[in-house]
């Protein structure tokens, strides 16, 4: 099977389309989106404090789900997502993508300012829908192998989504309105392969507001510098520790300095710092320790580490080195909060959104987190309101024997492995689909 760095250019028909395909069929699933609001919140997170409160299910959520055809629901003209950006400078993004991409329009109207995708998202989208069948059939019949066909399916979705967010990108002078697409997860340990894959994706997507996602694995840190130096905007993903986050920031700064560009304003980046998965792992470790002190720290590690990551962000993007780059038009590599859905139902459903609100940041939310925040989220700057408490929690966990380096490495391994499995599973699904459509696999 061909790797991305060796693939031939996708078909002209798939790549030349600059407009969104709005064709729909009554047989294809649509996404129904509707906003309903209550007068009072039924679940609140104490935004000025890192401790937890019990969560209660809300009655009237934002509904984002596949349903019977019939078009999208009407979006509210204004939501807390607008306030999040306008009042606190945080960009709400949507962590999902599927066909038809025009189903994103009500979300955009409701304040969503960008989209993130990953191999798991595309695995779900492509394997569970017939919306990709026609293009897939044409691709395979025209001589593409299964993996090459996969990339063309993805590229079309990314291009079409970029078109939808183009106005936001233009209005913010390249500050927002991005759509992210990830290089093959099989390249997570391949420095040069990742660079070539990023260059290839950037070239074939050919949209100014695309982010090429590169994992923050040790072998890919040099890749990030190289890709940035080539003037390609990057979303660095799978960041699970402060130490690795600092390496990511340095790679961005090194890349800008090595670019030789006199105008750096069009080379931007976000650093995707994962949140909920940190609690998932550390909570298990705390339960194994079992002392009252350990149990009391459950559900607090992820937010505490994220708060300290933002503190590092503020430090690194200040001072003489950064100011020299600003003179050339450089923009800060915004920290992006990823993995914001709550895994433990005992925790507040806005736990990984509400306490991480601050300027020059992004929060990418899957359906669960987006529904919760629109329904009863409170817009208030919280990210640096309790730094000392976050430092105390971080240190207390260390004293209990929690090794932050181990946590970061373990979660990185699990994250890369999860994306590889999703990628491989999708290719298997596409092979089965080719067989069912009586297509010949190459």
C-alpha cells in the first residue's frame, strides 16, 4: 500500500473544485442542528476555582446528530460562542467533520470559527455514511489504490470546509477560520516522512486556511520546525505534557527564524494541548494509591496542567526573541485545548472548557462539550485566575508519586496508537466497500 509521501497527485477533478458541493440526496443522512435554551443553568462549574461540583444533565441541549433527511434546523443568531470570542478572545472550534460539509453552516452562524479533524473522525465519517460512495467508486475505477482514494476523500472534505470558513479567515487577516487535516499517523516516528507528507498535503489542499496537523512526538519536533520554515501553517497535535509543549513552541520559533521570510504574517500555528485524557489516566493512578489525599485530587490534574501550560505560553511569547519576530509580522502560536469532552459522567460537562477560557486561545469541542457550553456555559476569563492553585495541585500530584513525564509519554503512545488503529480500520472498511461495490482493489 502506498504511503502518503509516495502518492501520485490526486485527480484534477477532485482537487480543482474551489466551491462547496451542495448536492444532496434524500437517501443521505443529514445533520440536524437546533438550539434550545433554558432560563437557568442546571450544571455550573466554579470558574474561579479548580475544584469539582457534581454535574446534572441539562434538559434542552444543542442537538448535533445524524438524523432523517430534511435539512438543517435554524441556528440561533447569537450564542455563548460569540461571547467567548468577542469578550474573552477565545476561538470556539468544532472537533468533527463529515459530509455534507454544508451542515457546518448553522454552527458557523452560531459562533464556531474553525474545524479540527483526525483519523478517528474520518474513520467514523466515511465508514458510517454512503455520502462518499460515488467519489470513492470513481477514484478506484480510475486506478487509485485504497489509501490514495482515502486521501482524496479527505482532501475534498477539507477543501470544501476551508471554503466555508474562508470569510472568517479573511475578516481576521489569517487569525482564524482554519480547518485542520492530519498527516498519516503511520508517520509519527518518521521525521523526514512527516515533512514530505505535510508539504504534499499543503500543496494538494491548496487553501490558505488549512492547518496541517503534525503530532508532537519526539521524532516530529524537527519536522515541525522544518515545515514552519517552509511557510506552511501547522496544528501540532497530541501534546500531553508541559515539557513537550515547550519543545513545540521552540520548534515554531526556530522554524520562523529559519524561514528567511521578511513577512511572517501568513505562517501561523496552534499547539493542541490535550486535556481530558490526562485525568482519565491520572485518576486511575490516584485510585490505585487510594489515600484520601489522592482521591481528593481526582479530576483536577488535567485542568491544573493546562493552566500551567498557558503560563508557559505567556512567558515564551514575550521578551526580545519574540519581539524580533513580531517586527516581521509573526503571530503567536495559540494554545488549543483539545480532548475537551468529559469522559467521567460524575464530572461537570463543561469541566474542560469553562476553566480554560483566556485570550489568544482556541477550544475545539466535539458534540458533547459544544452542547453543554452553549446550553449553560459561562463566559469569563478563567485560565489564569487561579495559577497558584494549579501549581499546588501539580506539586501535590508529584509528591504522591505521579510522574508527569510518564503520564505524557504514556498518553502520547496511546494517542498515536489510537489514530493508527482508526486509520488502518478505515482502510479495511474502504477495502470492504470496494468489494461490496464490485470494485477491483489495486
